[in-house]
């Protein structure tokens, strides 16, 4: 196969490369997902929850909504506000009753901010359900992924739009 490079092909190729590599400034950093990991020990009833948010998008969205004082999650006060907001918008239920989760803290981890919660559920496990509303009311196309690990078995849930409570165990 003999390919001849002429001016027209070179310009068309350069234009194509430019268009494919140009990032839209509006969506350049937009990451509209969170990930939550819930670890439940069925022998002790111990529940550990880790929420992972993309730092830049989360601080921008929460500051725009007035939920944190400034768009800077490296500041302790703003991380505490994020942890409180997470506690208000994330719930775990056992047999239809709210499982009390306490805030452990929040920290930066590379390009993410992690919010931690912990609690205890009654044994035996019974019916477990989750509600994950974080940022869905004000971030378009927000998706909250939740992985529930019970004794090394994983159940994955995804919350988007107006999704409500979803069952983990029936």
C-alpha cells in the first residue's frame, strides 16, 4: 500500500488531531461520580464506610451551593463541613431502621477527599438498605457508586437521578 502525503491530507490530519486533543474547558475536570465502600463484619456487626469524592469538582460544587465556606477542601473546616454534609445525605438501614453512623473524619488522598464513618449493626444482619444522595440534587448526571462488602462478598449499587433507597440484602 503506497500512501502519498500531500498538503491536503497533512492539513486534514493536523485539524483532526487538534479537534480530538482539544479539551472542552467546561468539562475538562468534571468527574460526576463518588465511590462509597461499606465494609460490614457479620461476626461483630462493625460497619466501616469510606466515601471518595474528586477534590476539585466536589469543592467547587459544594462551595457554589453554599455547603462549604470556601472551595478549598485542604482546609480542616471545609473537610469537616463535607463530612457533616455526607452524614446528612448518606444513610444505611437495617430492617427499615436507620443505622447510626458517626463521623470519623475526612482527609485528602491525592486527587480525592475521603470521608469516613463507622457504626454497628445488630446481628443477625437481616435486611440492609442504602440511600446515597450526595450531590445529586445540584450536580447534573451525578452518579454515586456504592460497594457493600459483607464477609468478602460484594454487592454493588449505583444511585443516579431521583433514586431512593436500594436494598443490599433482602
